[in-house]
């Protein structure tokens, strides 16, 4: 079974409130490469041209913490989801 197939079996209990905050001003003024878009294994980050903002689909977060490390400008504030919200892994 491929990693992608295993991940597709994970379950998510979604909070209404995001556990990931992005400082959009830093993204706009200091970051050209936008590593978050390439680094997230869940492909949850994207750039919205209309609003000129980085968007993260936090509901699908795998809680790996990669984006926090990949953002060299420190624009991401990341905490674990509250209570029993978040990902439930099926294959470790
Ligand atoms: S890597 Fe950090 S600063 Fe750059 S776009 Fe992503 S969140 Fe913003
Ligand atoms: S913690 Fe991992 S899965 Fe969640 S948004 Fe960051 S890089 Fe993506």
C-alpha cells in the first residue's frame, strides 16, 4: 500500500477554529519562495491571488509540524488542535 493510500484512510475531527495562524504581512513582504506550499505533505497550503493571501486547509492537517519549520520567516504560529480534534491515524 502506498503512503498516499494509507493517508487517505486517516480520519479527521475538525474544529471550527484553525490551529494554524499565518502572518500574511510577512508572507507578502518578506517571502518570495513560499516554502509552505511545497513542504506540506498534505498539500494544504495555497496562494489565493484574489485576496493576495496564503491559505491553509487546516482541517486536513497531519500534525507533522513541517510547515512551521519550512517557514524561514517565522510567519506561521502552529499549535496542536484542541482536545480530541485533529487527525486520527489508521496506520501509525
Ligand atoms: S513560507 Fe512562511 S512566510 Fe512564506 S508564504 Fe509560507 S507562511 Fe508565508
Ligand atoms: S503540520 Fe504538516 S500537514 Fe499540517 S499544515 Fe503543516 S506541513 Fe501540512
